[in-house]
C-alpha cells in the first residue's frame, strides 16, 4: 500500500493554517519549519490545495490563508486534492504473476475485489474526518505567541538563523 506523504504534509499544512492564521504571517518557509521539509515541497502542495479551492495565496508576500472554513474540509478532500494515491489505486499489485502457476494465473481475480473494497472503506473513513477533527484530536491549545504587529522582524531574523519555529513557540 502506498499513500504519498503529500497527504500527511497537506494535512499538517492545513492544521498549521487553522492554528496560526490571524496570528502569524504564514509562508512556505514557515510551514517548512514546522513540517521539516524543503519549502519547495510545501509550495508544490500549496499549488494543489489552491487548485482545489482549499487555500489561497496572496500575490508577492501575501502569505497563505484558508480559502474556506477549514473546520469543514474533509481529509478525503485533501487526499483527492494532492493526488495521494495513483490512479491505479492504493495497492500496487505485482505486475507479472506467472500465468502457468495455478495461483499466479488467478491471483488478480481472487484479490482485486477485496483490495478495491479496502480502498473504498478507507476513503469513506476519510470522508468522515475533518481538519476541525484533527484540531480537536491534536489538542493544540490556543495560540499564545507574539502579537501579529511584531512578528515580521522576528520571522526574518529566525529564518536567517535557520531556526524558523524557535521564535514562535517561546512564551511572550
């Protein structure tokens, strides 16, 4: 089974936007610091989320914001938006079962239906969980960081020092 890490990165992005929006100027660099990946990967995923109408990106230094209420965005919406699974499905079947073997020649017939059902159940479950549910499950608490007016100089300083998140999680 192979689900791209784009899915969990996208959920992390949306959870950060929900938590920090209105408090922090959200950039791909900021998100990369939280997620632990290169900002280029963040930007690639943001493009997909934007195309799906989940986030919006301001021109220039406009930052990343929610396009719609993230509490109602389902994990399935994210899963589809970021192409988390190839068009062939979740399960990658070995390509060359031996047609001369009694098992090899019938393994697809025996297993394909069950695998499709497993994927359907998984996707139905994703349809029942929202970013709001992730926020509740994470029990992240209320944001209590720096006031937005004072944050930009701290962001720039932290990025320059390669310690993007350290500044944000210190108590004022």
